[in-house]
């Protein structure tokens, strides 16, 4: 045996023979113990979920989705009514939409209303490091569900296990788990009465094999509620809460355009907390105002700001407020303050008065002017700008990018999209895309500067009021801005995004 330069010349011969074998045996033992101690699905962990007391009365603001799912409830309750006509229960129902819109709540309501056993699992529970374990978990889950039929299997965050396969074999465990899920969806007989419900925020990332008919037969979009839906949701979440006579849930619903059911539940809870903190017996409109501000803009911060910085902040927020008023109903201003909240040293809160889904190019340009008005005010008054407009610039960049890349709202490419993921675009098209995006933002900034120079007296008046009071609400701002003529180019209004705080 080689002596490796005399390194092992004093080592006993039996150690040189047996030490590698002992080391190898130790590795084998550790791997065996690891496999023995790995978490596995036990029968108790996949028993029917008992937390299914949710009924249709607890679900509001998603009427279209409820109508779709009511058919599943009827089928499970009265299967013979459909079977005699040759109909079969849908094997899979996919609920997709933004976070917080009520997908899990809908699944619980379906299980409760139908009387079916409810098995709820997160897709991440099937993701394992060792190949075969995720597939084994899925087989056991579906076997238990078949024993308890009629049953509903609910898989939350489906994209964690159902993401599109790349075909490169980089993640064999995930592919095996997905393949097993596909097999289980195909393996039901028509009389199994096991319905699979999945929820995902990322429909575009799911494997196409999951979405074909025969697997997830129905795809139900659960969107943020409209104003009527928001009022219904607020009614559900204020049930049992003592409301003052001045509380108008219709008004609260109109102030929360674009918010989801989870946001509204949070607002109702925060309003109750504000009322309790003040030792009131009832929840008032002021509590809902504070709750909306808390949810939309964040927690109020106690930061020491110098007088010089406070003056810059006042003019910055005054610029947003004046421009919001000049642009008309595109982004109506609700409040302006130089009190820091969240990560913002100050902010202007814009709350649309109605739900809107479509925008003209002129409206979007007017929005960019409002976003850039804070930086424009700094330039008009102080001749230089600060780093306080970082959030504004990010919003403007995102909006201009969408206008050029997706909406076809640029002069050079008005009849086609120029998406960032389109690798077929030529270098000339990419250059045109970037130039059009820069042109939109630069022209909006120049126009914001021009308008604020024209209305400098009004800008000073609002800024001085902010320095004096620190916070101005809608009525105070309208009194200060009442003499200013509106100059919006967006004559026709056809749509508005969610509540937009201008956090700088």
C-alpha cells in the first residue's frame, strides 16, 4: 500500500484496512436513520377537516363564483337528479385570482353546504427532497378521500406542486409528484363522488396537463369585489360589532375600491381596535377612516424631521394634491399629510369614488402627472430634487411600461404589444420600446412642472397649510383648491385602480 510520503507509516495496518469500511458503514447508517425519521403522512394528519362550519351566508362579494359552485353542491346532495340525465360531477374545480379574494373560504363553504367530508392540504406538504415521497402523500390523501366519499379534496397554493414541467429533468421529485396528481385526477370513476378543488394565484404557471377537461374541468376566476360586493363583505365582517349611527357601510365600500375581502376584513377589525383603544362603546366613521388609512398606507411612525426637510415634504405632498385636483376625477385626493406612516415620510392618499376597469391613454398620462408632481414641486420651488420620489418614480415607470409593452399606447407601436418576454422582438423594436417609455414619462414630468409653475400661488397655499396643520383632509383641500380650474385631458372616464397612496 502506498505510504503517501510517509504520512501513514506509523499507523497500524488493521486501521488502514478497516477504517474506510467503518466510515462507509457510518454513512449508510446515517442515511438509513434519516429515511426512518423523515415526516410521513399519518392517518390522523389526513382525517377530514372539522373546520367546515362556513356557510354561504359567510361568503359575500363573489356571487358569480358562488353560482358556479352551487351546482357542485347540488350534485353532491342530489346526485340522482343529474345521473339520470347522463351528467357527471366535475372532477376538478380550480379557483384562481389575486390573494385574499376568498378562494379558501369558498372551498370550505362548498364542503359545509354539501355535507361532504373535507380534506384540506397545502401543496407545499407534497414537496419533498427525496423522490417518491410527495407522490406517496398524494396517493394516501386520495385513498382516504375515496373511503369517505362524497368528499372534497382542497389543495391550496396549487402552483407549488403543479408548476409547468420544463422537460429538462432538473427536479425529478416535483415532476413525479405532479404526475401522481394527474393520475389521481384521471383515476376517479364516475361514481367516486370525490371533487378536487385547487386554489392558485398564478394560473399562468400551472402545467397545461392540469387544466385540460377531465382534470380541472372548471376554472373559476375569483376577482376583487365591486362596490356592492364590498358592502356585502363589510356587512359580514361587522356582524356582531356595535356600529355607531353615523357609520355608512356604503360610503366605506366606495372608499375601498380595488381592495380584496381579506383587506376589508382587516379594515373592520382595525376599526374595532381603534374604537376599543379609545374606550368607545361603538365603532364610528372616524374609526373606519383611521382603519382604511392604516391598511392602505401602513402604521404611523414617530420620526424626527428637521424643519428644512419638513418644508420639502410639505411642498412635495402639496404638489401631489394640487395636481390631483387639476386632473379632475382621475385620482381624487382624499388626504395629504407630512406625518410619516409606514416607510413614507409623508403621503397623499387618493381614493377613487367608484369602480373602474378601463382607462384611456389620456387618463393614464394624467395619472403619471400626479405621480410626478411631488418631484416637480421640489424642482419648481427649490430648483433641485431629492430622493423622496423613489416610490413615485417606480409607479410611473411601471405604468409607462404597461402602456408601451402591453396596451399599445405608444405613438410608434399603437397596434401591437411589445412584451418583455417576447424574445422574437428585434433590437430595433426593443430600442423603440424603451424610447417610447422614456418619452411618456419625460413629457408627463415636463407638463407637471409647467402646471405647478402656473399655479405656484396655490401650491404655496397648500404647502403652508400642511406646515401648519401637518394633515389636510378632503374638505380642507377642496377649500384651498376651490379656485383652481381643472385642466384634465381625460374628458371621458371609463375606469380606476385600487386606492393609491402616494408614499414618498
